């Protein structure tokens, strides 16, 4: 993330639509010690959540 309380944290996405949950995970991680995960039933819900964050995307 590029600003705010989570500056420098990494974001990971897991598409589990073909797995057990049938949805999407958003994992926000700071190094190896702190991580939070969120589950979304639909991709549009995940996309809406990302609008709440100022994210610097790496290519």
C-alpha cells in the first residue's frame, strides 16, 4: 500500500472460485509477522473494497 497506516504492506489475491469457498481472498501482509485476510463472495465485492485503498501496483 502506498499511504496511510499500512504503508509498505503487500497485497495478495487468491481466486478460490473453483475451490472450497467459491470466492476470492484478499490478503494484506506486513512481512512475515502480521497478516489479515478478507473473503469476498463475488469479484465485484473485492473490486469495491480495493477502491478504499491507495495502492501502488508493481509491474
